[in-house]
C-alpha cells in the first residue's frame, strides 16, 4: 500500500484564508483616498483630492462601492477574484472623474495602508494608489 499526500491544497487554502482576512480587516469598510493617479504621463491625482471611497461588503468577493465628495454620495460596485489579485471598480459614468477609476485593476502591491494598482491585462502606463485613512 502506498500513501501520498499533497500540501499544495492546504497551502492554497491557507493563502486564501489569509487574503480573506486581510481584505476583511484592512480593505472592506475602510475609507480610502487616492494618493496617486497617473494616466500615462499625466498626474491626475488632484481630480480625487476631496473624495473618499469605501468598499462595502455583500460578501468577501463583491459589494457596493461608496464614493463621497463633501455632501455628495455616489454608489457603484466592486468585485474581486478568488485569489484577490484583481479588483473591478464600477462607478457612475456620468461623473467624468470616475471614468479613470471604473475598470479592472490588478493589485501590484498590497502594503498596509496603501493599495497599488495597475490596469488588469494591460501594460499601459496607468497607476492608481489608494491609501486607507
């Protein structure tokens, strides 16, 4: 009789659990501000100086997204994939500054308190940094 064991599934499950906990503790329900937004060579960070963004929880993989600017509140949605490497943001297209944010992003770095993002599936020189308040 030969017995074989695989640790890969256990490691994947542990990694998944850690990412869920990270997302739940540091991202969902937290206020974020844009600290860097670059569209090619243009620095457009100033477009977001008065905005706060909050990912609200439906579950650990998607939910409503609230953007506030003073007394104005705008609702959109967010979702992530199973390994938390992707973040899809959808905000009202009628607000011009939201068009840059509304896309699929890949996490390039998740270092508390700043999330560093780049366009998913693209090498375009677009950068978004959001910092937790």
